[in-house]
């Protein structure tokens, strides 16, 4: 006896959507229902454009129904209401009747979110590792002569014959101190495995950071909104590093809003659906922390470079804030993603695993699962 076709479709790892010649939904299998957050009962008979998640590939479906050949669209973003967006490969194939006419289409959906997340983690890891090597090299070479320069300038300051000479020598000392502080920041990239992991209450860390920002004149005109998910359990993390990460993100957000009024919204969310899968195939639920501002946004021309050390658009910036934040997040086995619309605002999302992942190149030390 032939098997039941809907059950076979439901067993597939790929999503399947069948539409008729008019582009109306006939059937979804289980995976397509998961991806599109709906069911056959809810959307049968509706035009493909009316299914919110399907709008991303609806045009392609219309094209195939109008006679275009089968085609695959790679990494199409499916917007979702309840869980995070997913990236899918959508393969659209015409269904042909006995007379050779197109009387529908079948859409195969393959979830690529995990693959994309993995590629990003790998890219960040490689970047952080390369940076670490450069950092230790440079720091060594520059640090040694700095001590000598500072000492000599202090002697000159003491022996200075005029106020002008003394001011010049003091300037050297101050600038040397500034370079030394910069080097200290930069040296962090060269150190691995220095996290002090303890159970951390994420919301307490965020509250501390927001308290610091609240007294900063930077934030005088900004409103800060907290949307914390109270169900988030304690993380296994380095609280001091997380403070540095969030302080940098918060400062950037306030600086982006500048003198204008604006809102910084901090959202925390457990993302059980979106997991980052590392190394041995272990899947770990993550916590997403979003810093969203209504500031100037990031122009397309700068987007690629903003997390590169020393890239800054600010007169007094060092350009190390985001690079450091990304480094610390990678050490925790997490990711830092930036989305921005010029003139409208920016969202930086830090995704941290609930448990520590073995952050190989970035973190050094491995820890066993708790
Ligand atoms: N929330 C944001 N909105 C708009 N632009 C941003 C935002 N965050 C970062 N940027 C851009 O990225 C650049 C690099 O940021 P980063 O924090 O690394 O350095 P910085 O803020 O310039 O200097 P520092 O952090 O040392 O004060 C900034 O100069 C700015 O152009
Ligand atoms: Mg900054």
C-alpha cells in the first residue's frame, strides 16, 4: 500500500509549500509551518503574498507561475513575529499539468540560519586570533621605548629654564601616558584565556552599566528603556568584561544620538530557537542583548570597517570600543551583530551562550559544561 504523502512530507527536513496556478496556498508541511510560523489550516486558499513570512520569495513564485524556469534564491530573510528571523534557501519549481501548462508551484525551504551563524562565529574567531598576534607584536615594540621617553621628558620638565619648555616637556609626558593607555587597551587582544567566569546576573550587570551612563553628561537628553526578559537565568560569564562590552555599546548609542533627543532601548531575550552550534555539534540556547538607538546610524561606506580597531568617526574616539566589545563577546563564545539604517538608528545585538562554549582561538582555556 502506498504511504500517506502528507506524512512523508512532514518527515522531510526541508520545508515544502505547494501553491496553485493562482498563487494560492494549497499545503504546507511541518517544517514549512515552523519556518513561516503558520499552518495549512490558517493559510490554505490565501495568496502567497498574504502569508507574512513568504513575502520574501513571493515574487519568485509569481515569476515561475508566469513561465519562468525553476530557480533557487539563496539566504532569503524570512521575517517572523514570534521567533527571530530565519535565513532560508528557497527553491521554486513549477508544477506542470498533462498539457504542459503550469498549474502550480512547489517551494522548497531550507533553513540556513545555523550555517550563517556558524560562518559568522568562525569569521570573528579568525579575526580575533589574527588581531591577537598583531597586538602582542606591536605592544612589545612600542612599549619598551615609551618608558625611556617618559623618564627623559620628566627630567627635561624639572630642568626646564622657561615655562614654555616645561609645558612642552609636560605635554610629552601626557601624550606618552595616553599612548600607554591605548596600548593597554590594545594588548587585551593579545591575551587569551583570561576570563574570570562566575555565575552572572545579566540584568544586574546591565543595571550597573545604565547607572554609570545615567550620570554621564552624554546621556542627558536620551531616554533609556529597559525591556528585560525576567525568565533569563544566570549566565556563566566574566561580569567585568560584560560591563566593558555594554558600556562601550551604551556610549556609542548615546554618542550617536548626540545633542538630539532619542531613545536607547535595551532588550534581553532568551532565544531557544536560534542556537549557535560550535565544534562538536553541541547546541546551546543563547541570550540576546540588544542595544537599539535612534541616533545617526552608520553610513554604508563605514559599515564594513566600524569594528576594526582604530576606525573612528569621532574627533576624540580611539576606535577601539567596538573591536574590544567584539573580542570579549567572542571570548565568551558569542557573537556581536550590527544592523543600522543611516539617520534612523542602530541595533547592536550581543548573543551569549547560556553555557560557556569552548571559544578556541578567542578564549584559550576551555571549560567543561556545568
Ligand atoms: N550606535 C552607533 N551609531 C552610529 N555609529 C556608531 C555606533 N556605534 C559605533 N558607531 C560607529 O563606529 C565607529 C567605531 O566605534 P568604536 O566604539 O569602536 O570607536 P569610537 O566610539 O569611535 O571610539 P571610542 O569607543 O574609543 O570612544 C564610531 O566612530 C562610529 O562611527
Ligand atoms: Mg565607542
